[in-house]
């Protein structure tokens, strides 16, 4: 499969108006104006978010004019495409801080020396009220309120801010202003990207295109989410990243090779055949973990992570490099309750999580399973805590 065909099919959910039309444009040799926009409303990128970043990088390598657009102005409104309520409004300082963190992570995939970075406040902030009125004349209220989540909020009598109606208009203006040929985004962004096509067609008399990417599922097969602890974050340490991939459901192996790596399609086809022929999925997951950690960290990190996994999880050895937490006044206590200890060391996010882990017999201290949430531990010695298979911490008195 040639480079263009892979670009148009790998991890792609939909192309508007159609794949045949966009294929002709790419094969014409014309250099396209392409952009991916983000609203810097969060600071972490997971492997699923990285799917369109990989596409953007490929297009930049092909010589197209690629723009990474920071929606610092649209973030002041908030996109509700995948939300059931209004989104909180961020300050400019919060937006700038979030983007700096985002950029540091995105650089693991995207070469910013080949990509133009712009902020849509450069042009949206200059629009006058009359300009906005003229832009809104290209759209209907019916289009907006017919969207599924908006309809649910209407039926539930939940407030819909008038400013939310303007979000697709603003995003559409981004596409018009940059004279866009192709927009990238998730399927949840289709409505907003269609607004861009509308303005480009109406105001420039030009055809433009949309490429929406498939979503990478979490390690347990559900939507990748911090809430369900099933996301692989680009900020994960190599050992944690490797371990998460090894916990992947077998049926997701091919999807992760396809959407989460740069492995060629021909190699992925071979891997799929190996899986169908009955090869142990554990072997393929190790190969997958090695590729992902190598691409996002380094080959050396991948080797170390594999050795760590082998010793800790397959040979049940305690790792030699357990992080140390110096607990204030630890030695001055007679004993400490296990829930207080887990919460104090921040091995859990809440007391309720600590109780759940203990009740599920997932917590051991110095090699012994903690049987009850009322367990009190001696503080006259260091304590090695383990939660699950891979979360270790040694607690001792603060020096």
C-alpha cells in the first residue's frame, strides 16, 4: 500500500465528502493547507489523543503546509461536542499553561520544526460584532439543536448557553481564515468541522475536506479515560507504560498496533496472521509494548521496562529500585492505620479507593496481604507497600 493510501485508510473513521475525492487531491501533487485544532483545556495526552498527531506528522513529512492550532480563543467559550453540560471557562493564563504542558508531550510524536503553531485569538479576537452576525447567517439554529447531546439537554431542561451556539461558527471561521483544504479531528468534531467546510465553500467558493480518526480504546476495551484507569498517557514512565500494555485485552492487540504505533501495515498483517494461527498473545503484547515504549521514550527504556516486567510480574520478584517515601514523624508513631498510610503516601487518590484496594486484597505490606481496613502497622521499621502487581513504595521516617 502506498503512502497516500495508508494515509487515507489507516485509523480513519470517515472522510467528507469522500475518500475518492480526497485521494485525487493528494495524488495531484498539490500542497495542501492542513490543520488540527486543540482547545488546551487539559494537560495530559493519552495514546488515543496521539492518533491525529501521527497523521499530522505524516502529512508534514509529505511536504504539506501543516498547522497545529491552539484554540486559545475558542477555549474561552468551550466546546460541548462530547459533553452533557456547559464547559467551564478558562482564563488566558490557564490556557497558556495547559498548552505548554501539552506541547511538551506532543513533541514525542510531532516535529514542531516542520509544523506551524498558531493561536486562533490572532483572528477571532479581531472580529467585530457585525462580522459575527454575518458569519452566523451561514448556519441555522435547527442544525445546532438537532445534535444528540444538545437535544438531550433540551429534553432534560438543562441550560444551554447562547455562547455555545457560537462555538461551531468560531471553529468554522478558523478553517476559513487559514484557507484550509483539510481538517483533522475525532468523529465527535464532525459537526464543528462541517461548519468550516460551509464557510470555505460559501465565502471562498472552494471545496475542502474532513478526515475524522477512529478512537483507540482503553486497555480494558472501554473508552480511554482517567476515571477508569485504562489510559496509557504519554507522560507515563517507561515501566508503567510497558506494564499497562501487557495488561491489554488480547482482542485489542491489533488495534493498538494500528492506531498506537508507526509499525507498517504489512508488518501488522503478519502479526494478525500470527495471532489467528494461535501464537501466544503474551508474545505479541511484549512486541507491542517494546514498540510503543521505544517510540515514546527510547530503545534503552524499552529494554529496561521489559526486564523489569520479567522480574517483577513474571518471576514475582520485588524490584530493586522501589521509590522511597519519607513519612514525616513516622518513627514517632506507635503504629499507623493502613488507610491513613495509603492516603498519606498518595498511593491512592482517596480514602474510598484505599478501602476498596484493601477489601479486594490488593494491598500487601512487607509481603503480607492486608486483610482489613482496620489493620494497624508498626512504624519501628521501614514498610514496603505493594498495590496490585506493579505499584510499589517503601515508607520510612523522614531524615
